[in-house]
């Protein structure tokens, strides 16, 4: 009697240890397939059963699909198809199915299971159900000793299978969440792309209005990104400055075409009308919820100058953001190197001279320095993907410009 | 806890597998792997020495049952030796002892095995 009691105690302790191991395993952050495998081993070890498997229920395939197998051939087709009626039976049953004496309504299903799993001599099929939802199943073969399963086994099984059901359910929720996240990210990417295309269409509209400024917005955007990249802007900010470059003159769409293309000197009124375009532009953009920040701000201030003589707000250097300084720099650079209604384009050398003459007044020193560095690298072929030179339609002597830029680099850095 | 490992001693009639560490997770499958390796080489008799194993849980038992099945399949003999009291009780309780002979020492198992053959 004493011996039996000590064995019982040992058994209870072993079962408790298994349940502890089981919950530890399920709450661990190990890869899911390892966790399932370990839990299968725990069930089999505790019941002393050599062969068994854990299945997940695939709602689309309407079948049980093995996710852990022990003691028999895993390469065979071990999928267990199930009908909707059988599914309902399994959910309603909420306990094991003895495959040797199947309940009515599950006879066909059980026959299928026995046929498919003949190589493991399946004896019990335990549906895994949480909250009336079929999650999967555990299938068990005969015991090592060939004895029948006893009451203790049947008491222990639901406890273990519940934990395993929760683990599989959680994992499936995790997977579907991950899938949703992917979808949302894709939607967001699509939205960004649509924005891009829309903005590009706008830029084309702006540029065609002004006969002389074809592709001006696109070049401003490209040049700005080249500088911003050199200045280590984040990916988001690079996109933002690109969009701002494309849209900086969007206010011009409401300015009279005749004024925009006028070759003679503009009257005072005409000038003030043109000077409205940054304000109008920022107002047009302000109500659009862009995924990028500060677009409206950049548009409003792209004609401001560090010396306070810009428009519309006459801001000072300290009030201008780096992005504004970059856009206003490349806007002026492109204006100088292309033909305008009132003058011909300047040579590159003259443009550089002009920039130097207005350094700190109109052109920010840091931005100028970076731009010249990029220009030099593009001339010497150091940049694999040049953005400025291919767009530049002014002739220049590479040697002279390089020497000039070298001398300026020294000056600008002091 | 030291890393789980299995070392072995090969004799022409048998192999002794020395298990170091807890057999409480899938790492224990190394025992199964070593056993399969020698089965393929035609060895049928195995002694598993548990002297350096303090703890065997349900995962460990499941792995050992796998080893038992493989050895039985080739009609070989399996010995478990030097297991502590708790492990021996578990082997009996789960009836692994019906298929693996339990000995207190490796020498006793070797003596039995050699006498038999
Ligand atoms: Fe402008």
C-alpha cells in the first residue's frame, strides 16, 4: 500500500511538472514550430505513447494539417479533410473521439482518419476547440505498453489539450494580424504612390503654363534631393523635399499666363501679382493631408532670403528652415542656368560667380558649400548617379570649373 | 546549467551513450540521433548511462521512447544505467522499464549483455 502511495505521488508530481513545462513552453518566445513539437513530446511522454501528431485546422482547405509529428512518417500526405457537418460535430463534442468506436455523425470522418493515419495506428482524436472555434487536433497512437488508456490519462488530456489549443489559436491570431499589417502597409505604399503621381501631374501643369520653365519643377526637386541626401536627410524628409520641389510654384497656376511669359520689364502691379504665388501655393496645399510634413511651409517661403529682402513675409535667416534654404537655392540656380522671358541663360561659371556675390544675402553658405561639393563630384565622375549635370544645358569647361570650385571650397570652409 | 551533450564509448558488440545534462527539451534528441547513427552501422545493443543526468521530464521521456522503439525494431537490447532514484521511478511508472533493462551501474549492464551474447 505504502509503495502504491509513493508511486501515485510520484505520478502526480510528474504530471504537475509536465503542466508547468507546458505553460512555460507556450508562453516562451521560441519559434512556433518548436513550441508545438515540444508540447507534442510533453503529451506523448506523459502518457507514454510513442506515436502522435498535432494538427492545426485550416479553415480554407477545410482540413486538419499536421504541424508536429512524432514516431511516424511525416512525408506522407497526412492532411485530414473534414466536412462542415463533421466540423460542427467536433466543436459540439468538445472531448476526445475514440477512433475504434466513433460516435454517429463522425463515422465517415473517423474512417478517413484511420485510413490516412494507418501507419501510426491512430487510436484517439482530440479536437482542439477554443470559444466554439475549431483550432486543431491531437491524434494519439497506442501506448508503449500496449495497455489501454486509463482514467488518469483522460483526466489529464483536456488540461493539456486546452493549453495547446490556446497556443495555436494565439499563433494564428498573430499570423493574421501580421497579414493585416502587411495589407495596411501596402495600402499606405499605394497611397504614397498615388500622391506622387498626382503631385507629378501638378508639376507638369505648373511648368507647361510657363513656356520658359519646362521641367523647372522637376529639376528643382531633383537638385534639392541631391543636396538633402548629402546633408543626411531621413528617407521621409527626402521624399518631402522632393514633393516640395515639384510643387513649390503651384501658386503660379492662378497667375495670369501673360504676366508669367512677359518679355518686357514687369509693372509694379504685375510684379506684386507674381509675388503672390508662394502664398497662394501654400494655401492650396495647406488643406491636403500629405504624409510628409512642412510642404506648405516650404512653398510659402521659397522666395524668402537670408537678408530679409525676400517675400512674402520678409523673414530673416534664423527663421528659414534648412529645407526652405535648399529649395530657394536650387530654384535660383535653375533660374540662372535656363532661359527666362526677359534674359538668356548664364554660363555655369557666371552662375557660380553670381551665387558667390549673393552669399549669405540670398544663398545660404552651408547649402552653397554642399551644392558646390556635389557639382565638383559630378564633374569628376565621383558620383555614380549624378542629378545635376545631366540636366544642365549650359556649356562649361570642366577644368576651369573644377579649379574654381576647389578654390571656393577652401573659402567656404573657412 | 552546462550545455546538454552526448558522448559515447563504442565496443564491437554495443555502444554506451553518456548523457550530460537535463533531458528536458528538444536538445535531448541528440540521444536519438547518436542511437540512429550507430543503428545504421549495424550496432543493436545500447547502454544509456544517466550518471550525469539529474532531471528527465516528459519531453525527455518521449525522446527515450523513440529510442526504445528504434532499438526494438531491430530486435536489439537497450539498457538504462546509473539513473537517479527519481528517474528510475519515472521509467517504471511509465513502463519504459518493460523495454529497457534498468541497471544501477554500467558494468552490470555490460556483464549482462556479454553473458547473453
Ligand atoms: Fe517661385
